[in-house]
C-alpha cells in the first residue's frame, strides 16, 4: 500500500538578497507563501499542536532562505554553545536531503538564543549512521527575533521568528546534484519543532519532570523519528514569477513506498533470521517489486511512469539508499 504523498512547496526566487535579522515582515518575504501549519510528527490524526508553527522559503544564486514563525507564550533558552544538543531546549530544526537518496543529509537546529547545531549524517541512525558534529555548514547565517521577553516568565510572549540563509556552496558539498538548483528541481526537506512543557519555579522556567517533548513537523513522519528521509517533504525551485507555478507530485512516490515496505520487512526478517530474505514470499509480501540478493545484502527494484510517460526504475538496498 502506497503512503500519502509528502507535503510539497514551490520555492520562488527572492526579489532581493535577504540579510537575516529575524524580521519576517521585510518586503522580500511577501514573495513567499507560508507552508501549512505544522502537525504532530505522527500525523494529522494526532491532537493538533498547542501553538502554531509555519515556514516560508525563497532562494537566489547564493542562498536558500528559510523563515520560521513559532507561536510561543513563554520563550526561553539555555544552551549557548554551538553544536550543543539543541533539542534539549525548545527548538526549530531543518532537514535537507538534496538528491532524495536517504543518505548524506543535513540537519540544522536552532534555539531562541540563536545557538546553532549543524551536522551531517552519511546515512540514517537506523542504518548505522553517525552524526558528524564536526561538520559545519560553512557560511550559514542565522538570526532570531523574540516577540516578547526571553527567559522572563513574568509576562506572556507572542513567540519567536527565525531567519536562515543557507549557502548553496556548502549545501552542494554532498548534494549529488546542482546547487543552486536548476529550474523545476525538487529537494527533500522537512522541518521540525521540539516543544517542552514547562512550569515556573523560583522565577525560572523548568521542564515538567517525566513529560516527553512534543514533536511538531511540516510533513508528517508517521512515527516519532525525524530520521526517515523518505517521509520528508518536497521543495520545488523555480525562477518563474511568484504564484505562477503549481507543485508537481513525484511520479515515483508509489514505487518508493513499495520499496520501503520491502526495506522495513527485510529489517524485521533479518532481526529474526540473521539473514535477508531471498524472495518476497519469505517476507509474506505480494508486491510488484523485484528482489535480488547481493554480496552486501539485497536490492529491490520497482518501476514507475515518469511525467513524460516513460518507464523508469527505482532501487533500494539494505542500508535504505535509494536511487533511480
């Protein structure tokens, strides 16, 4: 069964360069639509987030611009050292997989103090990937604007806004495709917000003990795990006038869903049998997918019709790498 198509967004060119200062009321941002409001990471069937979160995006020849608006009655932050584990505070997070292969993707987290944690993952944690904290998105520019008072529980805040300028030169390092993008290119991107419930003790914000964080996202993951790149949204880049281009669905979405169905079934099979299944029947799957064992594991292949009607094939292997 194919999964719903992830969220899509058309990203237009910025009418002028944007210097991040946290102000999303600048005229340049009027060229960008807001995304849909964030939902629970598990999907829209879960309770709606308590506070609104939404994002805008623009681009030019040097940068991908991201503007985020986070409604928050109590803005706080504690972590001031770069590459701290920022999600221990309330935060805003960006995930980018330029070529959609589930490998070599970027993660950027930021809190209300404008403290950044940027890292790269060669592959997801589930496949043995490790976070490369020493990697920096060279040339990254960020700014935060607090609409209220930071770390002061005596009043009620409106929230905080984030502006980022992500340089294509750095994003292109592991992109596997042109950066800046070409007309119509789509990159896999998702956004997450971590929100902790707090109480006021001795004039300071304290997390509610024993209460897990909330995870609110743009394109739902289906599970509490941001490191499933196959569920991230699509951002489609264009130089056309704002509002003139429709988002184009990925024709490989159903085939990708089939392949990931095989991938997760193989993970369960391998955990029990200590080997990969050689046939779909061993996995109790009846799918239009070809399965072949390889020296390293396996390769599964599915076919789909591209936008022009041509038949293309897409593959997945045991470490979740996907390729056409």
